[in-house]
């Protein structure tokens, strides 16, 4: 009797354990399948064949190759994620793609990569691409918008900043001490300190803050920035049909209100999202439609982690991101860099 009692109890335990693992496997399978689908229908008639896709993008444009952004807890635009969005949309016969963007810009490399990804998608598909912003479409964000058939913005949006920022070179003349405290880093420059570097090649210690840049180095860095700037305004000129001389001499690299941007032909019209949908329906003569939109949601846990991370380590973010922009050639709105 004791044997059967132990046997059945052991069998019951193992059966319960097996059922538990089966349930976990089913949940993981369901979760994985759910994650693969990044778009859901958010509006319209489900049976409609007239498909409008909307991609929501928010934050600086940045390649998160070294996971500097903390496991996707912060808003940013990663070209690789946008590419995965477009790969999924290729399975749908979409008529119009709306890229709803709020971005101050980004690093040159990530911005150029994102522009190429969207251009490639547009070239190989019979799809109209509209850019739309409710907040900021500036610098690198506007660079990417040169891929659009049309650009729209709500009243009060910030548009423009068609320019390029090179890395900053801070020179501390004969520093004597450096210290960090509650009020930030302090540097004293009485008497000077000795700095020893081992480098081979002229200019190898570029951006060394303890020596003056040579005139050659300044000219060389400026030539890099100028070359990227020419590429930028050439793209804007071709996309928006604006003379390069006008972009250089009149529009410049300042930011504009939505009204000013429209008057300078940087956007096509000022309207809200609902009006944009009505315009698309009218232009394409849709009798019905449906909208697919990428899922953008932060869980309560993610929000708590962001809050905790910001409180527990103030130097982690956004300082490390800002440092990356300051140390690279960037197309990002100057106000953003100032906030850094």
C-alpha cells in the first residue's frame, strides 16, 4: 500500500510538472508569434483591400549596435527596426505609407542608412510615401523625409535645420586639475599639467582637449562637414524642387514654424492626422479603407525601469547618447545638442 501511495503521488507530481511545461511552451509559442507581427489594424473596414500603413517613429535616429539605449526602454529610431517594419509591410499590398515621425535628427551614418532603407522600399513598390509630424521634423529627420512624395505637418510643428554638425573640440589651456562633483565637472587652468600621448601619424590624437588644433586639422574637419552638407542640401533640392542657392543663402540651417516651412516649400501643407487620412482617401478615390499601424506600447514595467534607471544613474541617459552625437558628425537640431 505504501508503494502505491508513493507511486501515485510521484506520478501526480510529474504529471503536474509536465502540464506546467506544456502550458509554458504554448504561451511562449503564442508570445513569439505575436511579437513577429508588428502591425495591427487600427481603423477602417477589415475586409477592405485599400490599405494604408502607418509607421510611428519617435526620437533621435541612432544605430543601437552596442545597446547604448538600454534594451529599447527609451524612444529612439533604429534603422534596423524600421527595415523590419517595411519587410512586414511587403507582405501587404499597401497603397499609401504614412511615416509619422517626431525626431530632432541623428548621427549621419544612421540617418543615411534609414534614408536608403525607405528609398529602396519605395523604389521597388508601387506605394506613395507621406511623411507627417505633429512635433519635430528637423535635421536628420528632414534628411530622411527627402524620400517622401509629400511632407505634412500640424500647426506649431518645428521643421528644418538643414545643416550638419561636426564633432566639438574643447581645448583646455594649461589645465592644472580636473574634478567631478555634484555640480558637474570642473577644470582649473593655473600652472598647467603635463600630458603624454603615444601616437603615430599626423593628427592621430584628434580632439585631444589639451592641445590646440592645427589650422590643417580645422580645415580638414570642415571639409568633411561641408561635403556631407552638400549631400544634404542636394537631396532637399531634388526632393522639394528648391534651388541649392536658395537653400544655402536664404533657408539656411535654422528651424522654422509650420507656416514658415510651408512658405519656404519645405512642407506641402499644414493639417492634422484626421485631415491627412481624408486627403488620402480623396486623392486615391477609396470607397473604403483600413489602416495598419505598428504597435507602440510601453509596459508598466518598462516605464518603471526607465524611471528607476534615470533616478539611479543620471549619467547613463541621455548623457551617453548626447556624448555620442557630440563626438560624431551629426545631422541633429542644435537645440537638442544644447540640452545635452
